[in-house]
C-alpha cells in the first residue's frame, strides 16, 4: 500500500496477514481506507514486522527507564543471523 511518503506491505498468510509497517500515526485514516479497499480488516492482521531503525530507537528510550526490558545490545544481537545451516547435525546428533 502506498501512503503519502511511506509504504506498508501486507502479505497474506492463510486467513491472516503480516504487516510490514513504515507508516505514521497521522496516516491511520488513509491506512484503514486502503485496507478496506482491499477487503482486509485490521483484525485480520496477526503479525507485525518492525524495521530495525525503530527497534534501535525504542531500545535507546528503554535504556533510560529504571528497569529496561530492552537494550541496544539486544537489538544488535537480533540483527545477527543465528540460523544454523541445514547441512549441520541437529539435536538428534547429540
């Protein structure tokens, strides 16, 4: 979906959707209008993908709280691909 200066990508998965959101709060009316145009209800969006720059900003703010649930180091670790190769032995080999 093309909003004003941002894009939102909606990916169908069975009866639900994954939303990759790069939009802003002030574009909510346009966003819901675009959903309705494609016969998609907000309730059908089951997953939301958040871009890493947003995660970095949230972690920076969270670190200022007394009991932070998220740190910038954790976000950096999320960016590292940690999936083992399919050719490597799994837990069954242990």
